[in-house]
C-alpha cells in the first residue's frame, strides 16, 4: 500500500497505484480466482473515471500495459 501511495509523484507513474491495486486484488483472491479478481478490479477502476478523461486514461493503459505487469489487458 505504501508503494502504491507514492508512485504518483512523477507524471509517468500515475498508473502505478491503479496497477498495484489490481495486483493486490489478484494476490488476495482465492485459489483459482486471480484472473476474475483482476478483471473486477480493473472494471471497477474504469467505472470510476470521469467521462472527460476516460479515453485518455484507457489509451495510456493500452500504451503502457506491458510495463504495468499487463494488468490492464482487455477482458
């Protein structure tokens, strides 16, 4: 949680907190449920995005998915 709280200090790291939250949801899931947990957390996060920035964030997720442990992969 501490790492997730401080990653946004650099503009290029703004996806870090979201990626760490998805990783945490995956890690906390019951055995065999990590992929479902990843999808649910990712979907929940995307639903929270204000409409004016939604496409910008989704585009950033697509561009940098590989360096964010592929947690933003489309479902």
